[in-house]
């Protein structure tokens, strides 16, 4: 089975820090750690079969198929596969205005 190298961008590192801070503030530090651990497992799992993710519908409707996503509801991890590399580009709360967030982050 082919293995991929998974890498986070600086933007997604900030997304994860912001997410942790938000959950810790609104819920609890323990739950913030639990969510980040689940996201970490999901991210690391992309080293095998990253093609299992689907195209973000907000981009797919415009014919943009450079990016894929996987979910840990309500969170969406957006990534790009290039050769044997998977680059995680964003981690967003899917309840937000995804069209705007994706345009700002991915379609600059």
C-alpha cells in the first residue's frame, strides 16, 4: 500500500490552535484536548488512502477538484494531494460560511 507524507500548513496550525481555544473557553479544556486528539488521528490516517476524501461541494460545483475533505463533524479538514504528499490546508467548523472561508483560503 502506498504511503503518503502528511504535512500541515501554518494556516491550519493556527486553525487548530483557535479551535482548541474556542472549545476550551466555551466548553472545557478536557473536551478541547479530546477534539484535537480525534482530529490528529484523522489527519495521520491520511497517510493511507487520502483519495477517500470527497471534493468540497462548494468547490466541486465550480468544477474545482484540486482539493478534498474529510470530516470530524462538525469540523472539515481540507487538503490537497500532490504526488505522494498530502498537505492539510484548513480545518473549519462546517457550520460557518464555507463558501467564503474556502474562497479566502484556497482560491486567493
